[in-house]
């Protein structure tokens, strides 16, 4: 398997962000790819607020963001590539809350690849990567038989990407 270009990784990740319904409904989108590191963004929206007194985003929305970022990070890992990776285990340490009105970013990277399991770590932040509001680690099932490279092909009736 040859490594995907950043444009190919971006194309697949943007399609996955639209395909994963609960993430799509929250507005989760691709922010950036830096080498094998992925960053997704959860735009602030009033309907995601869990504490109306402070405007803090509900912990469930943050969990969805981190789970999606860590799971999709496999696409950016050149040792893995574009495959489906269902969550096996996810641990989140909540370190603080996002300020009301702030978008939340989640950054993730695969740090170990085995025959059938990926180990991925990441964190969520608002103002600065140096001030995370949550850290996450977990494992995802590696399913090379569920290759996503077909998402790079234009859909019927579409022109070239």
C-alpha cells in the first residue's frame, strides 16, 4: 500500500465526517492534517450546551468529537491507510471545560499498530494546544478488509475531485 497524499486523506476524512451521522449533526469537520496528525473541529452551537448557566458544551458532544478524531486518525497513519476502525476502547480524562462560545478542536495520532488493533492518543483544546481540556487514549479494531479508497472515486455524475 502506498501512502496517500494529504489531498487524498482530506477527501476521505471530509466524506467520513459527512457520513458519520452523529458527528455530522454536531457539525464536526476537518480542521487540518499535519503529517500523520489529524485535527477535527467541533463548532460551538447553542444546542450542544450541557450547562446553560455556564454555556459549557455537553460532555457527550466532546466524547463524540474525541472518538471520531481518534478513530479517523488511522486514515492519516501511513502504516494503516484508509480503513474502517471501530472503537474497541476509549478513555477520556476531562481536564477542564471549553469557554462558552468557543469551538473545540481534537487532535489525534496513531502511536502503535498491531496486526488487528490500533492504539491512538489525542486531546481536545480551545484556545491553545498547550491548554488541553481533555486527553484521550484508546484502541480501535484494524479492519483492512474494509478499505475506504473507494471514497476517492468520483460518485456517478460527479467530475474529477
